[in-house]
């Protein structure tokens, strides 16, 4: 059963952020053979933290995979959190049916 893995990456202005995004693009394309980046229409992420509403502008990275290697994705998420200096980066997977 194929999966669609989505990664919600924060947009942080600056060269370091662009370098990180380019690295993600290269790493995932090499490992999985292709990705989709929704860059031109950034989304807004809102959540409550201690009574304050926090906001991120994010892009969505999508990868289609046949098998879900949970340990690898968990490790990759931790690496992304360190690279992007985030407390948490959301990765989610949904089962897909190709039409």
C-alpha cells in the first residue's frame, strides 16, 4: 500500500533556510526518486502555546513511498528539527490509492 508523506517545513527568511531547503530537496529526491514542494503558496500554521497564539509560515513537502520506514522518518524528523531550529516539525503519512 503506497503512502504520501507530508513534511511541514517553516519558512525562515535567509540564506541558511534556503540552503536547508535545497538540502531537503536533494536528499529526498535521491532517496525516493522525486518529491513535490509547495513553495509558491505558503500556508500559515497556528497553534496555542501557553495562552499565546503562535504562527509559522510553512511549505509542504510531499513524498510518495511504497513502504513506510518509521524509524528512518523519525530520525529524519529529528535531523530536520535541529537543522531548522524547531521544537517540532510535523511529518504525517496517509495511505493513498493511485487512480
